[in-house]
C-alpha cells in the first residue's frame, strides 16, 4: 500500500470549518511523515521479497542471509536471492549455493564434490580427492574454490553464511587458490605450485 493513501479515508471525512480542515491536513501530514514508512513496511511483510530494502534486510537477517547484503549489491539482487531462498524450501542445496555464488562472484568459483578411497575408508576424511572412480566413494563433503582476485576481506565475512546455505548433511570448505608464477623450482618435478587460503572455521 502506498503510504500516501494510508489516510485517504480521513481526507474525505467532513470538516465543518477551515480550522478543522487545516487540523485534518496537519494530522495527515504528520502521521505519514512519522509512521508512513513503518506502516508501508508492515503491509509489505506478506511479500518481503517485493518490499523495500529495509524489509528485505530484516527478513534475510531472520533467515540468516543478512551478511549477503554487501555495499555494492543492489537491492534488486538481494531481493532475487531472497526470493529464491523462500521459494526453494526443502529443495535448497547445492543448487541454491551455486545460485548465490553465481550472483555474488560470477565465473570466479568452482564447486567440487569430494571422494574418498574405499580401501582407506577407516582413515576418513584424510584421503579426500576430486577423482571419481570405482575405487573411491562419494562423500558429503564439497570444496568451494574461489579465484585469487576475489576480495579476501569480503570472503572472510561471507564464508560462515555460505557454509550454512547447504543442507546439514553437506560439509563445505571454502578456499582461495592462487597460482604462484614467480616461484623458482630447481628440481624437475611435475607439480603446479599453488597457494591455498582456507576459510574453514577452527
């Protein structure tokens, strides 16, 4: 509801004198100036994903998504993320995590499923690998690999929330992989040097 129409019935009520009419107009203006935004937000509670920024933030905070409100994210983008969050319900999972990462860091991440050796199952999870084969079994763990050009401070703030966007049975880890081009290697080894910054909680 438009806050300007909140007191429209009052504006059509009868006023006997000019003083009553002036008092009526002052009351309507004061009421709207002081409470108009709050009442409009209250009416928007039924469709928070279509409401203003303060309502979207309030409901996203309630659902644990508030830290996704970055300064450079438009209200429209946050509204899309929250609308998908409430629409997917019990179907949330890797699909929603992928959707959020695609909205926040398009083309700057990879979600990899982790496998574990069957022969060394007793040492789980110390033998995790990205390789899918008949000798490995699929685990409930995933690895989110971020490009090295993402904002590390921002990623540190968002990492706890990102790990909560997956079902309880999925164990995510987030890391930034940065290739090291200036490293001098004197031995002939077939490796690619890489720096990994892990954002798993201790």
